[in-house]
């Protein structure tokens, strides 16, 4: 029985690594151009999501920096809704109010934690439920060189 638990743990670890590897590959191939003049952070949050799924991530941003927050996903998932709130629950940005933009450029007044919420639309015209890697990527604006 102990061996079975160990095997299940290893299988889950390999599967999770495989999913993240697939998402990392997707991000490298599909999301870089959208960062434009922003340098993406080395770490990003990504998950394989289905129609109707909701994901939330807490992120820290430092005052005095210009940031781009990008939500990158395959077109098969449709237009994702993403919202940014402070830790008090105050809504700071909702892409539904900005023509479903996939990014938000901002400069926090001071160091702050934000909650980024992503919603995959539940409507689906496909006969099967599509799935896809959804990545939340932050980047700092490059400084102009003299």
C-alpha cells in the first residue's frame, strides 16, 4: 500500500511537470510579442484551464516601476475576462470595461499586493470541451538607454 501511494505521488508530480512544460512552451511561442517594450519576469503563473474555470493569483508589484500584466491564452478558449483587485477587494481594472484587452499597463503608487482573477467563458461552440494553457505574465518596462 505504501508503494502504491509513492507511485501515485510520482505520477502526479510527473503529470504536473508535463503540464507546466507544455504551458512554458506555449508562452515562449505565443506570448512574447505582446510584452513589447516590457521585460517579462522569469516566473509566471500558468495553468491548463477549461471553459467555466476561474483562477486567482496574488502578485506583488513595486512602486515606481512601470508594469504590463498580460493574460495569454489560445484562441480556442475565447475572450477571457480578467480583473485586478487590491487585497481589500477593491476592483482596480476589469478588461470587460476596456474592450476585452489582454493586458493592463500601470504604475503602482507604492509596493502593493494585487489579486489577478481570470475567468474562462463557459459558452463553447465546440462539441468537446476545449482546454488550454492560460498564463499570467508580468513585465517591467525597459529603461531607455542613452
